[in-house]
C-alpha cells in the first residue's frame, strides 16, 4: 500500500496534524479494477491498519491523523478496528455522505465510542441542508481556492462555535499571510510552506555559512577530520549533538575533545551525521516540517535507489533529496543556493534543470508525497516497479526519521 502524510499547520507554522492519503492498487496495472471490481474493499479503512501497525509516533510524531472514510466504510467495524480511542484518527468525510438519519445516527454512534470527525469539500449551497451532520463535526476543511475561507469561517463559528476551522489548498505564502490573521481559522493546509522564494539576493547568516562549510568539506575525497572538528567547535549546538552521538559509541573510551569525538566516529558516520544535523540547524528558523521534508526526501531517495535500478548511486540520491528544498531553507533561488554548496554536476542538473536520472527519482518522490497517485501509478508502469517495493522504501524512511528524532531529543 502506498501512503503519504499531508501536514496541517497552525498560524505559527507549527504542524498540528496530518492527513493520511493511501492507495492500495495501481489501476493502470490492473484495468479490471476500473470495472465492476472498483468497489472491492470499499468497506475497509486502510488508514486504521497502518496507524495500528506503525504507530502515530512513527507516522506523525504523535500528532493527530485525519483518515478518509467513504459512505460505505463508515458502516464497517470501526469500533473494533481501533480500540485505543485516545490515539484514534480523526475520521474525514465529504459531501458524498447525505444528511439523512442513516448517516447522522452512525456518526453519533462513533462519536460516543470516542472518534472525532471532520468534513471537507462541502459546497456553499449545502451548508444549511448539512446542519445535522455539521453539528457533529469537530473540524471543517474549507478549500480557499473555491470558497472565501474567511467569510465561511465566520459563518461556521457563529453557528458551530466549537468547530475547528481549517483553510485548505493554500497555494502560496501570500495567501497564507492573508488568511492567518483570521482568528476564526485555526489550521492551514496546502503547498504554501514549500514554495521557493522569488525575490532577489538574500544575505545568508554567518552561522548558516558555517554549516554550509561543513557540507562542502565532507564532499572532498578523504576529507580532513581535524578541519571538520574545528568547524564543529565553533557552534555549541553542534558540539552537544556530536558528543551525544559519540558517547553512544565510546564504551570505555574517554572523550576529551571534539577532535577525539570526530575521530571516534570516522569519516563515514561523521558524514551522515553532518548531513542530517546540519539540515536541522539550517532549518532552525523555518517550520519544522521543512526539516522533516528534506530528510525524508533524502532517505526515501536513497531507499528507492535499488528500486529504480540505481543501487550504486544511493548517496547521490540521498543528497539530491536532501538539497531539493535548499532554496527554501536559505531564502534564495536554487541557483544561488547551489553556488554555496559543492555538489556533482548530475545533482546540480537534477535540482536546477530537472534533467537526468536523479531528477526522475526526485519527480517521483514529489508526486508521491503530494498523493498524486495517477502520476505515481504511471511512473510505476513505465519503470516496471511494484507497489510493495515503494511502500517498503517509504515506511523505512519514516522509521529512520522517527529514530533520528528520538536520538536528538
């Protein structure tokens, strides 16, 4: 099963929840599913099994998760499928649920069991008719590209004062800037947080330049560990993070300096630590989701290397994913960002021109994380890739990231 998570932010750009999107079958590989069998499994909620299997810590860092229902699966055995309602997902419905007693009664039953509900894609002309359902909703998602989200939020807050209102499908930071001051809107969803800047020159802070120096150093063949230690010694946060890692490897050895810690790790482990830790530091003044996005793209790209027949280029793919949002992290164009870091010509071509085999994997990752399943399915057919291989690569990335965060807490 393919799955991805779409973040919901508060007005301070902190992630408050995620929406889980899944796809079990590749309709392009299984044309019969588009016929009479397309509703096979419609009464089954894929997201619940994933949440139970992987846990919310791995999937969402413990944040609430929205899981979509259809008008058949709402009548499945949801009571038994998720027994721990303290960590139960938020059940997400839409306008395909008519406001009739069969559905309103079922929603009421599940709410009494402990579930929370959200609704999306509700047209304006249906607001009054859907009062029996809206009165039981905990969240409502308003598509800001179809409806005036601010006006709609005042309407809902007046009639349903306890409902949490989310402005969804926000395309850019300008739109977010217009919506975020509205006190009636609590959550914000869309691609706005990962859109690159378009303004001119932007001066990168000296501290970030220090981090970039580390990234450039480890790109040298057989780089000098002493130089790495000297750069790390200029930043207290890096020192603490390094010593914490070195202490897990020291056993009976005594760590007397940063240079000792660096030599204890060696080039291979130090390189990976620098790549992940430096991205975290570069994102320190950005939404946490950008760090998560960069690191997950890096690990997912690395894990996809053998799937795409590029096993020998896994490290190139890791860096391609890692630097894929470097322009957003450094508040400059991608061309300016890449002029600061030392990357291969093939990585540069993938990030700047979107050309080459590395770019093909990055394109796949971007479509996957956005749940653009039709394009993902097309790529699977073209590359003769099976869904389980992709799913395993993504889940492994989530587990790696969760472990990485746990180590740094």
